[in-house]
């Protein structure tokens, strides 16, 4: 015999709602800036010019002038090349114990922050290099520290010492939600809201 059902109730109304959205054991997010490759190419060009000057210089204008030109081109090329390749992308990893920010293909600079040092995590939909003074690792008085590789969404962390860290990362809203969930499990934050 069929049980009578409530025709006005939505399907699944008798089932309790889950307390939290499933959170992965390790969450990884990344942001990339392909424009940095153009700057890296310019750095490589400067480096090649310095090598070409050193290899084929006639040194008629004086050793000091030629040496300064070679050293200047090589130094500028290396600085631009490695400075831009370090910030082609940024990767944020969140696990049960800490979060880690790694830059570039070599993962340097790198920063690991234990979750015990994080007070809160907020989503910021409009992080811009202009607000931070350009791409890369930045520090601004009154604003804190940032790792900015492109404009767009990011996650803003407030640390226990009052400092902030802003990281541009794709799907930053999920990153903030995962971090808040981890903080809640540690007893350091209110329960995360459902999306």
C-alpha cells in the first residue's frame, strides 16, 4: 500500500540538507599571465645582444665602454628574463595544515603559511596590478603584501599578526571557501555558508 505524500512539498524536502559542501583534501588553484612571456622575450633579446657585443666587439672605442655595454646588456637581460619568468603564473595550494603560494616554473618565490596563522579568507573580485604598483610580489603600506600576476579575482588572507596577503588565483571564491572551511575545522572561524 502506498503512503500518502505531500503534493505541495518540493522533491527531497524530507531529506536533511548537508551541513557543508564537499571540500577536497588538497585544493590547488592557479593564475597565469601570458603577457609576461613578451617581457621575457625582450629580456632574452637584451641578453643575446650582450653576448653578441662580447663575441664580436671590435673594442676600438675603448675597453671600458665596450665592457660597460656588454655587462649592461647581459645584466638587464638576466634581470628582465628571470624577473618576468618568476611571475608568469602563481599557484595556491591549500591542505589540512597550511597554504602555500608558489610563483613561476621553479616555484620561487615561495611562501608557506600554517593555517593556525590565518584568521580569515575573503574573495576579492577586482585585484589589479595598478592598485599594487605592478606585477609580482608587492608590498604597500596600509594594504599588506600581494602576489599579483594578472588583474581579476583573488583571495585576501588576514593573518594573526594583522597583516594581509592577497593572491590572484582563478576560482578565488572557492579558494576562500575552502580556507574558511579548514579554519572552521580548526575552530578558528564561523561555519562556511552554503553557495
